[in-house]
C-alpha cells in the first residue's frame, strides 16, 4: 500500500463539480416523469454527478471495507458479549458466513476485511488485511485509548487501503465495522463532537439491559472527564475515546472523498468515524451518503450533526456494512434512472401543459 499523509489527503478533497450537478438537475427535469417525482433518487443522482464529475455517472465496482478491532473498555462491563467474539466474527467473515457476506454476494460486491487491532492472533488469509496498530485499545475510562501517533497511523492506513482499491477500479465504497465494545467508543465520540449528554447517545449495543445501558453511559461520562478530548480536533477525540477500526474507517472516508468517490456510511460506528472525518475536513461530508438510520440511539444525533439524511430505515443495528450494501442498490438505481430514462423529446411524450 502506498503511504499517503493525512494532510495530503485533506488537500486533495475538492468541492463537488457544480457544473455537472446543474447539468444533471437539468436532465432530471426533462425525463419522462413529473418534476421531482423520483424524490430522493433525483437528489442522489445529482450528488453522484458532482462527486464523479460526470453528468450521468454509472458506478460499476462495489466494495465494502470492513474494519475490526477490540476495545479495552469492555473490562468495564459495557457489552453483553465477551471480547473473543470479535476474532470469531472475523473468521466468520473470512469464511463468508456473516450477514455482510450474504448481502455482498447478492449485490455483486467485494468485501475487504481489515484487522485494525483485534486482540487475538488471526491466521494469514488473502481476504484479510492485517495492520500492526495494536492488539485492542486501552480502557478509555482510565486514560487515552491510543497514542496520537496510533490515531494518525490508523487513519493513514485507511487512506492507503481505499486509495489502492480505487486504483484497482472500485468506484462505490461502503464502510463496515466489527468490534465488541465499539458502540461505547462511538457513543463517546458522538457525545463529544455532537455535544450531547452521554446517556442521550448511548444505546443497547449488543443487547444489554436498561441498567447496563445507564452504567455504560456513566463509563463514557467518566472517560470524557478523565481524557478531556477537544471536540474541534478529530484526531484528539479519536486518540482519547476512539477505536482503531473507527480511525481506519475515518481514513477510508477521507481517502474516498479525495479520490472523488462516494462513500456510503453504514450505521452508528461508521457514523462516529464520519464525525471524526468531518471534524478534520468538513468538506468531505459532501462525498458521504448515509445508508440507513440505525436504531442505536446516538445515530440520529450523528446524522443531525453531519446534516445528512439516511437512504433507508429498516430498524437495523448490526453493523458490518449491512446497511451500506443495501443502500448501494438504491444509489445504483438513482444513477441508472438519470442515465437511462428517456427524455420527453426522445420518447415523443407530451410535457406538462403550460398554463
């Protein structure tokens, strides 16, 4: 993988192509349908035109980048599942037995699995990208989860991974995650950056009780008090209360934006990564597509802070990139309608009467 610095990546993120967006909007208004009748599909197609710099873009190669890591905060009793599950699920991803594998096969998409910091030894496998950042983060309730150097390192790994895949032809990128304890990190990030009380953005994660949820929020509150992260500095927030996989995904988002590719943000964990990326480079948000609304409590605040609206609402909260892969169907449909529908003139259909 070619190393690309965070600063170089940020400098490469350009405004959307407004000329192509206006041309796409004008084309939408000539297609054989009442104005605006395709609703969100029209909005998405115009955003895609600006991202790709083409009036009628047509994504061809779909990719999910699924990053996995462990979290030291699990020692505080914030999860219903033991930490061993992270590594076990990575093996399940490799074997193709998880929900994301099924949905990716159905969508004709590839899945790249990234060991961003799993606290176990994993076998070498061609489907697995193994990074050497750390074997799980430290406990945020007692101090920073990682060093500033590690925070930068995981983001630059994410940039390198997505840049390499785009060079190979990937042009529609989705994010996914796995990591026992990572909803705690996502809630902490959201609480800090979106400036919300921890309890307001802390959900039930892997299926904890209401009592455990309140305990989880108290752990997050303690972590914020101990670490005092700077909500205006995405790298500082990542280093103090984040996770390795969240950092990698934030890098993927910035790298995708710099390469002029749309990035479909999955659920709450990916949303927390988007908060980090947006704090570092606000302009990157224009390249983000929120795939769905997670039932995790904090996800609504994530999307509100980012100012983006979800494509789907299916009461999901699995992660893995499952929401992102499903929304890819809608994104493809939006592109195809813009490119392939006939205009009124082409179809010899009368337009709306002018009164």
